[in-house]
C-alpha cells in the first residue's frame, strides 16, 4: 500500500474527504518525524512504538577495494510492533 492508497483507505473508513485524510496522514508523518528528530519516543498502545536507536562508530570494509573504512556513529529510526498489531498480523 502506498501513500495514495493509504489516504483513500482512511478517507473511506472515516468518511473524511480525501484532501482532509491526506492532511491527517501528512500531519501524522510530520509529528512523528519531528518527535524522533528531537529524540522523543512515540508509543501508540496496541499498535507500536517509534524510537531512535544509536549506532556506534565502527570499522567496515569497502567491498570494491577490500580496504578498511571508518563508519561514523549514527542514529536511525526504529519501529517496534505492539502486542495488538502482532496478534492481528498473525491471525
């Protein structure tokens, strides 16, 4: 399902106009993105949790040359599915 299909499904399920559903989806994405950028943890009980994980700097290998390279520390967004979502998917 892509964003357009998600917006259409939300509009159908809620009775909203597609443009209003699109605004809601965009707002959700913006709020989650801004929260994660600040380091916040966003928990939706029964659905899941969005959080930021930190990767330490490490040594890697360039597959083309075989030379060792330093990979800098970084942050990455993570999603952990909640119990309700897991149960629904596994039915």
